[in-house]
């Protein structure tokens, strides 16, 4: 008499792939949620037969002892005694035994069912908004069988970091980006999720230059400021008066810059203009000239104007921060 196992796994597509074994396999591997058929074949007449899981009896002949509705008898005849387990769970993992009584001689065959679970992220940091210089701590927790690996990917620079936790000390504005958590255990394609980190910082004015203008013509003064959150803009004249729009002058604010649009330049428009950019973290200002071509502006006058206005801009910045 001879006993042997064969194994069939029902995969997600619904088709069955069977692997016949000439001898008893040590292990059978199946994914959680799929179905598996355990086949036990014999080539002689038997008087008794049974299936056991550990010490629990599943079937004796055609009599079902198990209360689990997922376990069913597929075949029970002189040559095939097979059971099926549907929607396999992790708890189903373990040893299974097919036992026969033939010619008053007991025969047994054993197999160990291994249940694999694809790696899956179960908890991850929410998107974060922090101030420049803060410490940032990200976490990513995953489950799976076998135990999955966890890797963080830095998209901006292409760097990889191993482990559940990603710590950034005194974050800088250029480190604001998306970070991707990748978990994998080789059972299924990796599971991935992203965390966006926004870094807030006060305005820095980056584009300022003096502009020549002809009487009766158009002219533009530009003020560009990088900031998170986006900066709010104000304009002031050399006598510290706020600039207001009229029929010859318009203020156009865009996301990262503010424009002074002169549609018909007159004598009153020539002079020094100061752009003031601010957000809840701070403020910055810069001055520029709208001048008639050929006009001479001495260095002494410019320096004097800068020094005389210093107290005003410091006071305006402090006043803004106190209001925030």
C-alpha cells in the first residue's frame, strides 16, 4: 500500500493549478483568503479513513466532525480522500494528517500548511505642516507573513531609509516634499503610501531691480518673494505713504510676486518704492526706484534714504508680528 498527497490552490483568477507529488511534500503554501485542496490518495482497499488538523478530527470517512463551514469533503472513494479549505485564514496554518486503516495496518501521511499574508500598511503619519527648524518624526506600521520590510523613499533626492521611523532633525525649507513608505515581504506587489511634509518659513524677497520709465509710457516694478504660507504684499512710497491703485497705477498680486503697473507715467510717479512681504512667520522688505532715463542718483542720497527708513520698516515688521 502507498499513500501520497497532492495539492491544489485556488488563486484569485478562479482557475485551479494542481501540483502532483510523487512523495509527501513537507510544506504547502497558500495566500490568506484563497482556497486550498488537500488530496490524499491510496491504491488499496481501506476500512477506515480520517482527516485531522493537529489533534482535531475534521472527517471520519464521510462524517464531518468539524463545525467550520469552510472545510468540506471533496472526494471520498477507494482511491481519493480529499478535503478543501475555503477562504484560508492565518489560524488554519499548521499540520494536517490523513490516516487510513488498510489490512489492519494503520497508514498516515502528514503535511504542514503555511499561510502567507501580503504586506500591508496599517498605520502611517498624516501629512505634516511644520516650521523651518522643527524636528519631524514620521512613522509607518505594516503587517504581513512573512514579516515585511519597511523602507522610506525620499522622492526629491532619491535616497532610501530602512525602518518604520523616519526622523528629520531641524528640517530646512528645501526638505519639504513627499516621502513614500514601501512595505514588502515578497508575497505580493509592495504596498505603498505617501506623506507630504510642508515646511513654513518667512518671506525672502528674491527679485528687485530699479526700472527706467519714459513720461507717458507704461512701466512695471516687480517684487517677488518666496514664503510658506504665501506672502501678502504691500507697497509704500518714499514718503512712507501706502501705494493705492488709481487710473494710472494698478497693483497686481500674484502667488509669489506683486506688480506695480504704471499705465501712463507722470512726474509724480518717479521716486522710491518699497515692497513689504509678510506672512504669519515674519516679514521682509526691499526698495527700488522708478526713474527717468539719464537722471543721476547719488550714492549718498540712496544710503541716507535707506538709513532714514530703517526704523520705519523695523517698526512695521514688529507691528505686524504683534498682530499675528
